[in-house]
């Protein structure tokens, strides 16, 4: 049902029915005004969404334009060329569409928002002003009319005539306001039919233009689309026709040897693991150079390149890792131990690097060589001045070593006294001991060295404690190593008994054989500063030979001391690998020495099940270094676990 008609004549009567019909029009105008407000708000959101959509499409188009489609192989078919070019065609099509959308967005304010806002303010706003005027004049007229009707009839005629004229004037003003208000209401109700709808029609026309442009572009794009679909179908057919052959090839590769075959006689490439740094690496060899790459994705450091000097297979019993081999390079001092992926992979590496089999010195030939050297020295050279201090000629020493350890030499070969003088024999013996120690014989000796360093730093004068500690370490040596040590120390003890003539006191022998038995893997200033402790270890071994060589069961265990920080400091300077060695080879007999009490200076919340949670001021017992760097093993409230080392202080 539509709105009721407003007659101008009804404005003069101003009946309740007229007021009711007028109210219906006012309600409709308020509803229209509210609707236009919401429509303008939605229009702004639509324009904003179109802008965001346009920006997203442009970004998408730019990504398509920048992408370079690459195909496998050096040459491409026509189908592959068209497919590779398709992204740029898509990008151009989207850009053309977006140009029309940008015009639509730019005109949206002028076409839609501004006309609606103008109609709401100028037309509906003017009607509201007319209503205010109508209400004001109506109130004024009816107030004057009430006063006029209350005039007494006894007033003078002139006063009554003046009152009648005044009320007529008020009535005319009220009727004029009423007529204008009715006229404006009906005018707005009629004008909204076109002034309200025309902006919407113009905006839709812009949308139609945009979509029509898309239709035209789609029509123009149709031939290219058909050609591209043809190219895609050809490519799919080619893939399906070759897929079976590719799967057969994959299965053949899968069933073949998994080790990477060398591309050529002097080239090898595969992953290796560097044991010293505990980090994986890729090793590529070309000619006589080796390159090491960090295996962590993108490399942050430049590639290290080395020139190969030698390559030797690592014996299984010399390291707890499989498939290892050692290389020496020109640019770095010492041996680099690498781990291959399998035994066959190691064999390929050894072939590519012209690798050698390891030379075993701690065998029957080695023991025979040491005994023969000691025999010659003790028979004719114990009283020689400067024995073991004066070195022999290097060429003669090398000839002695080559002769004694030649594969063709007998294991019980005698050394001719007339051929080899004392200086050559003593230098050869020291050279042999250095070779044995470089292959791992000095591991326990270096632990002795660290122990003695900390005992010395603690200003300990407990000689029995030192001897017992060294004794425990000696008996942790493998049988062959321990036997070789006993042979050598017994000989050095014999040499020291003739010190009045040969000047080889226990102290001098320590100076000579300390660096020989405990040679540092790296020649650094710090290593040189530790020489004095190496000498002390050898002195203890010589002076206490009988006690150090006793059966372990016949010797008291290492005594427990109050200054347990000695071995704590000792453990703290070891690497994780060395700590594992200590736990495995030294055993728990030393762990009791490094257990201490500590106090928490910060609170901590455990993140893993093997860690402890504790408040500030917590008291820990049985604290000793963990194999985890930066962590300690401790007991708190009956529970044992890991605590951060920098969260506690020792008591």
C-alpha cells in the first residue's frame, strides 16, 4: 500500500487525519535518509574493497611477469616455449583488466557517493527544515488562537478588531508554512524516484563497462587460450608416454650401488664428516686439492680449500667411528680425520686420493725395535755424556726407521751395532715413540698432564695423591700401551741410575721425554707453556716405577681429597668428546673427586625431563661437570638432573 495523498486544502483544515497522513510521509523520509546513509557507507567499503582487489591483482600480475619459467634440458619444444611464455600473457591480460577497474574506482565517488550525499543533504535536509518551520508556526498560531478566543467581549470594538487582524495574520503565516511543507514533502517523494536511482544506475553502468571490457578481452584471448590448451595437452601426453620409462630408470638406480661413483680418475665428490669439529661437510677433490663445505644449507663462510699431502685409512681399533680415514694438507698443521658414508664409499675416496693403508707401529715389530734399541743403549751407551739429549743425523735416523719397519724386514730383526751409533739409536727410539703417540698412545698421558697441572695450581704437596692418580691412569691403558710404557720407564730408570756419568737425571729425562710422550696436536704458545707439566708426569713415572707398575688390585685407590675443585677444573677444560673418554676409560673412581656442593644464585624452571627446577638460594649436592657443555650434574631435594653452570656458585 502506497503513501496517502496530501491535499493543499487539507493544510487549512489541519485535521487529525491530515496530521496522520503527514506523519506517514515523514516516517518514509526518515527511512529513506537512513537507507542513503547506510548505502553511502557500504559504497565506501565497496570502493575500498575494489582498491584492495585491484592492488592484489596487480601484485599477482607482477609476480607472473617476473617469474622465469625454466624447462629441463638445453633446448625447448614449441609447446614448452608457449607454456613458458604463458605467465607473461596472463600478466598482460590482468593488467589490461585492471586499467578499466582503476577507471571505475576513480569515477565511483563522482558517480555514486557525491550525488547520493547531495540528495540527502539538499532535498531531505530541506524537508527537515520545512518541518521545523511548520511546527514553529503551528505552535505560534494555536497559542495566539487560544489567547484570542479568551478575549472578553466587553473590550472595545477597536481592540477586538485589532485582535482579529492579528490572528488572521498568524493564520496566514501558518497556512503558508503548511503549504510549503506539504509541497516540499511531495517534491522530495517524487524526486527520489530519479535523483536517488540515477547514481546507482551510473555506477552499475561503470561495472557493466568493466565487465564488458573483460568480455571483449576474453573474446580476443580465445585463440591464444585454445593454442595454449593444445600445447598443454601435448606436454601432458609426452609426460604420460615417458613416465613409465622414467620409473624404470628410477628403479634401476634404486637397485644399483648407493655409493657415489667418482666422475673420473682424479675426481671424487660426496658428503664427509669432519670428526675434529663434529660438523658435517661436503668434500670435493679435483686434481690434488680438497675443498670442505659446511653442510648447513646456505654457506656463510668462504669455502676452505686445501692441497692434499697424504691420505691414510684409519684403523677401526684406533677410533670409535666407522669408515674413517686421515688426510694431511699443506695449509693446516696436523691430521684431519674424515668419516665416509660407508666402507665402499671410503674405498672410493682412498682410490681417488691415492690413499695408503695404515702403518701399525704398536705391534711385534715395534716392540722388537724398542727392545733392540734399549739393549744396544744399555750395553754400550749408559755412561755416554748427554745420552738422549744429543740427536743423531736425520738421514741416518730415517734410514734406521725405514730399515726396521720395512714390510720385507723380519719382526725380530737385529740392529747391527757397527752400523748404528748411539745417537742414531736414541733418536730413532724417540722418533718411534713420537709416531706411536701421534696415533693415540698419548691420550692417557695428556689426561695425566691435565691432572698434574691442576694439582700444581692447587699447590698440593701430597705426593702420594699424585702417584695414586697416575697409577690409576696407567692401569686404564690398553695392554699393549701399558706394556710399552713399562719397557720404556724401566729403561729410563736404569739410565737415571748412571746420571753421574751421563748427566741424565730424572729431571733431565722428564725434559726430554715429556714432549715426546705427550706431544701436543697443535703447536701453540699454550701447548709450550704446558711442557713443565709434561716433565712432571714423566718424573713421577720414573721415580715411582715399581708402584706405578704394580697390579691394580695391590694398590690402594686414589684417595679422596677435600680440595675436589682440582678435578672439577680439569674436567671443565675438556671437550665433550674428551669427557666421554674420561667417563668410559677412567671410570667412576675419579668422579667422586669432582663432586661438590653448590648454591643457586638464580631461579630456574626446567624445560626438559632431565633438568632440575629450583628457586634462588637452592642448595645442591654431588655437583660435577656434565658431558653437556655449560651444564652441571647435581642433586636437589633427592632428584638428580642437569642445572645451568652459570646459575650456581660452588661452596
